[in-house]
């Protein structure tokens, strides 16, 4: 690694040199985890850039281990058979992937059932996989760490609902603080006496006790868990929301209440089919909705966000060195994508320096998107030229990337669309553009066209062959070319330069920098 004070390292500013090739990061390049919950058993294999990992493999088996636990005190017998079969399959898959041993954790159902220890022993005897049975506070901590994987440095309250329990954890400044567990999982709520009225009183009493422990939590509420994601998916369907990505989807108290009312008045089978939910999941949604309404009423968060990252991602985060935890997941993933798929890895940071004069006054939040776009400007080159712009937009807006609001996904996608196409009209993505204001749409267009021009000037990745100068008050855009780069500025490059100038409503100058003097073309 370069010394961070050296010129070679500072060339990567303001986002730092990528870490995915560091030995401590490469050790995390393929990690398999298993989460044995009260409702499902899931295996995830992470691969790629460890800070913002790709899901190399992701499979869930709905076992309902916790069904009937309140009445019998034992795991659901049918679910236990299904879970053991799933673990046998997962072990064979891991062997086929030539992976290190799987890390497996079990949560509420297994820790509470009287035959939980017997199940754990059976799994280890049959598969060789050792299961760590964690308590509620540890479950809360791991779930909160999963949220930090996607939102480094976040502040707020993480609320993770499973089949048999619900955990709360406070995150502040990149650390997990207070945490607490409860028996507010939908499978447990089915057994509460007194019908809906009794359940409402029980939920209110339990949430009030949780609030006494956690104290005021008026920042963001992060929702983790399948039942919350199902409610969010229904919210999207009710609103006609154009981007079907659950991670970082935002809801308000008003929206949640409207969606819960919508669920109550809509046929469950019809709703399940429209939203692509399983029957087992749909059956738990109304119960989870009762809990969510009370959590929001009690804690009064200013903002509600869905996190697709939870306990499994928290298990990966647990293994990360601190220097990797502190990195921006978007930028690390963009570095990795460029290295893996671009025709000229390394050119992205030169392209970033080329386009940056157009965005001198942009805040750091915008510059990180510009950096990401430059790093990924060429990763879809294998797509057919007629569809390359659409492939770029699709890939970025739907990719598993952390640290991106939905509006930022669309900004990034739109800039990459304009990297390959001057016009954005006539695409199937137009409804998504409404997630941006007019200024952001124009900035994405300018960025895309600047990258489109810069991509013409790339004979060597470490050679700066062109420089943009932008004088916004004079509405003058200059392109300064090195003498040996003049042949690169042909008809196509000139057309792209003029297209960029039209978007800026600017006059243009092209200058050739010669030894000892400069000539205007």
C-alpha cells in the first residue's frame, strides 16, 4: 500500500486508494453465512469488493421453526425436518464452491425451544456445521452492524423483526450503542390472548418498556426483516413507485398508516400476487403492521428507511478490519467494478479529474457520485451498442450497492445513460427521472456528456491528454489538448464537445498546448 501522505496516494483523493486488494480485504473475498431464524433459514455467500459485497449465492428456505413454539415449547417438527434438509444442502453447496467453513447463527426460535440444543447437535452431527445460538442483544448488535455496512457513520434506531422476536439497537457515529430484545415477532403475537384488542394492549405495553430502555430515538428508523420489507413492497405498489429496489426505500408515518389501511381493505391473495410475496410472508404482514404502527407512534422518528442489510451482513462486517469499515461502500464497489470489467482499469480517476472543472462548487455528496460514475463509465462495454445506455442505467439503479439513496441511484444511472446516449427521451426509465429535480437531471446530463467526450481521449491510462476549463459567468467552455493529443480530437470528439457545450449553453474554444506557447484551434 502507498504511504497516505505520498503523491501517489493523494492522487486518489478525496476518496482514498481502494482497499479491496489489501490482504486483509482479500481474505473476505468469499464468505458464507447461514442465518437460522424463526421463520426462514437462509444461506448467503458474499463475493467481490468486501466493503460493498456482491451476493454470489443467496437462498432462503421457509421453515417456520418458531410456529407453535409458544404452545408446545418445542420447534415446529415439520420445520425442523425442512431446516435440517436445508443445512445438508448448504453444506454441499459450500463444498462445491471451495469455501472456508460456513458461519451459522441461530436466533429466537432455537434459543427458546427446549429441543433447540438437540437440533443444534443434530445439525453438527449430520453436516459438520457448528451453529452459534445467539441471545437477543447479540442479534440486535449484528443486525445493527449490517445496517452500518450500508450506511457507515449513520445515526438512528435499528428495528429488526423476525418470526419470534423484535430487536432494537441504537447506532451513532459508526458504533452500536444500546440494544434490547422483545417477543414482538408475528409468530409469537398469534398466541397472545384477547384477540386484536388484547394484542394491541400487549404491543403498546411492550414497546413502552422498550422505549424506557432505549430512551428518545428521534433520528432515522432503520427497518430490517422480511415482514418490514413486505410492507415496503406493498407501499411501493400502492404508490406506483417507479424504482423497485427495497434497500434505502423511504417511508413516512403518513405513508405507513395509509399502506396498513390499504392492506386491511385489500384481498390478501390478490395483494400477495401483485407484490410477489409468499403466502407464509403475507400471513404475517398484518401482525407486523400492528407492531410497526406502535413503534412509530412511540419513537416518532423523523425518517423511515428500509435496510436489506441485516444480521447476515452484520456477520460479514464483524470480520472486517476497521480501516475497511470506514470506507465508502459505493466508492469501493466502483473501484472493484472498474478493475474487474473496464477495458482500461485505472482510467476512471483520470476521467474524474477531466470532468471535475465542471463541478468545482459541487458538495462532496455530489462529487462521490461523479467519482463513482467515472469509475463505472466503461464497465458495460460488452453490451450491444444499441442497448448499452439502457444496460448502464439498469445495472446501476438495480445493483446491490450500499450508501445510495434512490435519487442518487437514478442520478448515477442517468449520467451513465448519457455517457452512451445524448438524449434520454423515449426510454422506459422516464418515470424514474421524477425522483430527481430539474437541476439534478441537468447535472447528470452534463456529467454523462463530459464522460462521453473524455472517453475519446484515452490512449494511456496515466497520461493526461486533455483538460476542460469552464467559465460559468462567461458561459465559455474550453478544451485544452496536449500537442501529442491533437490527432485524437477528430470529428466524433468534436461533435461530443459541442453536445456538451449545448447542455451548458456555452460558447467553445479548443486550444492546443505546444511547447512554450498555446494555439487556438
